[in-house]
């Protein structure tokens, strides 16, 4: 059983917060059930997408073609009653093809001409950026302002994007010819990197059987726009005990080999570690996961559950790791085993980080 953080004893959630937590937990069950009518399997992927969405973050999906990534995102947007646009990234795609452009419009009655902004496909609550690494950095950068500031600047004017705003970008991990790898600064804007793996045999059998007969059933709406925005605000209000925050911080801090005092496997396999944004996303993701599970408090288990999708694209491994087949997920698993969840566990394992030591 998870340990309830001590700080939760000082927190008295309001009636509206309790209702929001119950609503989110119930909505998670309904959304999962609704998606399962169209998407077979991929329960972990769906949970991570929902965690990121309710935490106000963006996701980078990595998976081979044909795993229903586009269908999953479109169905999720329909279930949440959100507007959805898909952009296929290609080498000749221009930034204005995504953000929109200004055109000259003439008033027929007066003959006066003025610029009018034509919105691009980015003006949707859910944007699927398909194969984002297929387009040059200039076009990739068009997403940066939108992802961080939720706005687009064109002709010196700022245009606000609809709320909530959620970017889902996909990458093909096996075909790298003619691609433009995302720079680290842009990767860091994504809250999660989610792996979409092949289905199990029984799941693939069900996929083939369902998709080769009648059309899929119509998707029912579970939540509306205002309800999603309210739940996102509630996620921010969920309290987190100080020792849980310090536990989350250790995942990022112990990957920074240039700071010294890191585990041997970090010195051996990591060339660059995660920044402070990783710690922020670990806590936000843990808060959203706690709400999905129907809790008003966050435990170290919530942090550990979101550690891999938060860190796997923020840890840069070196040649030693590549030669020995050590992935970033393996490094995260070792960190989970290494970092003590509380002071008592740290004392037992005799490897207490300084932040857990009592004065």
C-alpha cells in the first residue's frame, strides 16, 4: 500500500476539488472504455496521453507505422469533444502552413485594403504533428512558441490558441533517412515521450477481426471543453509533500554527471542529464496520475510511474551506452531502484541522498 504523504494531513480539499477528483477518476474509466471500442490494447499509452493532457503538457509518440497512432489521437479528441487537426510534416512544409498567414483583403464598399490573418491548422485543441522530424528545423520551430506560450505571432500580432491546447507529435524510429532530428531544446518542450509498441498476439487478432468487418462504432463524448479546463486547474491545486518533491528532483539531479556525486552507471553511460523542467513535469504528471486514480494526494509511486516518459528524451546517452545496449529506460529503472522513497527506506539501504538526511 502506498504511503500517504505527511503533508496531506494539513490539506483539507474543498468540496469542489473532491468532486473534480471523483469526476476525473470516473471520466478516466469512461474514456478508457470508449476508446477500447475502437482501439485494441495500448492501455498504458492511453493513460500516459490522458495524464499529459490533464497536466497541460504535450506528447511525442514514437512508434512504427500502422499502430493506429492517428486513429487513437482522433478518437481521444472526439471522446473529449475537442477540435482536432492533423498535419503531415514534409520537407517542403513552411511555418505559415502550420501557424497561418496574413492576406490582403479589400473592402468592396470602400475599396480600402487591410491585412487579415487566416488561421492555420494549429488553431485546434488537439494538433497531431505527424512525422515531425520529416520537416526542416525552421518549420519545426514554428511549434515552439505555440507549445510554450499557447499563442502564434504573425505580422507582429499575437493570436491566442484555443484552450485546452495539446500537441501530439509522432516519429518513426526505424526510418531515419531524410529526417531532421529534433533539437534538445525542442524535445524538452514535450512533457512525455510515449512508446507505442506492437500489440500482443490476442490484441492483434482482435484488431484484424474488428477492422476487416463493419465500420467502428460512433464515439460518445465523455467530457466537454470547460470540464477539461476545470480539471486541469484542479490538477495544479493538488498538494504534494516536500519529501515527494525532493524524491522527484533526485531523478533529474542524479543524471547530471558534470555536477559530480552521481551513480557510477550515470558517469559510465550518460553524456548529458535532465534539466529542471523534468522535475516540474514529474510532479505535474504525478498529480494528474493521482487524480486519475481517485486520490487527492501524491505518492512516490506516482512519480516513479511517470519517470520513464518524462526522462527518456531528456537523458542523452554516450557511445558506451549504445555499444552495450543500455537505453534511457534502463537508466530510469536503475534510478528507481536506487533512489529511496522515504528516509526510513534510505537508512535501510544505506544510500541516503543528502536531501533525505535529518538534521
